[in-house]
């Protein structure tokens, strides 16, 4: 990729900025931080880095940005800081109150520079030298074949097409792919987190139930151990033997070892007394 530069008009000292909405061109204060003021030479075309579109002529004298493979004039001739459509006599790119347009004026309004007051034509010359050096670095001379071959084993035309493709490659596809992968990774992380939370909750519930069953079993065993003591506890009222039906008031009954029950004081007959 060639280095981007700002296109500043020598008269108004404002920079050419592309609009991302409708492709129109504006003259704004120079701001190297925005991509919509960054331009670079792609062959004979001027491409804006913010919109990835090229400087084009859409009508008789109206200039805007459009697709680099569109039908408008996308090739420009640069000479003495003057820009004119290549192969056309429509005039030069001139700054005006509305922005830019084509006009036959060749004054300062038609001269374009970078922020260092260098002509944009010098930027194009550097780009051409860079492209020539890139092509030369990929060639290797084979004296046995008597022609120029490539170290990569491909033809010169194919190499030039590849160099042209990679110079104007749009990184948006790669950015969208990374964004999609990040979204998938986030969804996967949330899914694993939710599974972990559910498992931990089930484990806690299981441990709580086991502890509850252990406590209940311990209480049951304790109750079983206390039951014999309570059965023979002296605090419980003793069962009273039923009083014989023929027992009279004031009599003292004695139960002997053989099981017979007799009155302690036998009633004497009146005759014995």
C-alpha cells in the first residue's frame, strides 16, 4: 500500500474531504485523524481511504467520489500541481464555494498540495517509483531462457494483477470475520458459564438433601435409643391392679406367692367372739 496524503488547496488552505453519505466532496479544515481526508494514488486514480471510492467526474463539470470501477472518469493527469481528467479537455479540478468542480482556471484555486506544501504530483511520482521497485524486486533474470521470469513461478501479468489487488484490498471482510468470531466466542463463553452455574446449583441441592437425610436418620436413631428408657421410666404411672369385686371397704388384701389373694384380717364370726 502507498502512503496516504491530504489534498490541500493552495488558495483556500482547506483539505478535500469525501462524504460517506452521497459521495459529495467538501472543503474542510485539514485533519489528519480522519480517513475521509486521506487520499492515495492507485495508478492514475485517486482513492479516498474513508469511503474506498475514487475521485470521479459524473457530469460535465461536477466531481464526486464513486466506485473505482465505475463509468465516470477515475484517471487523472497530474502536472504542476494541476489535476485534470485523463484523456479529456474538461478543465482542471478547482476549489469553489460549494466544494470542487472542473474549470479552465489554472491559478492557485486549481493547485493541490499535501500538508507539507508538496505537490500531489510528487506523491504520484513516489508511488510510481514504489510500484516499479516492487515489480523489479520480484523478477529474476534467467540467462538460459533468454527472457525475464519470476521467482514465484507466475507470469508478469498475473503478478501485476496481484499487486494491484493487494494495493486496493478492502479490509472490511477481514474485520467483519473477526467481529463474527468474537461474537461466537462470547456466545460460547456465556453458554459454558450458564452450564457451570446450573451444575453448581444442582450439586448444592444434592448436598443439602443428603445432609437433611443424615440429620433425619440421626434423629430417628436417637428416638429408637430412647424408647426402652421411656418404656420403663418410673415417672409413668403404674398400672393398678383391678380391685376384686367382692372386696369390701376397709379390707386389706394380700396376694401370696402362689397367686392367691386373701384378706389380711379374716372376718370373725359373731359366735367366736
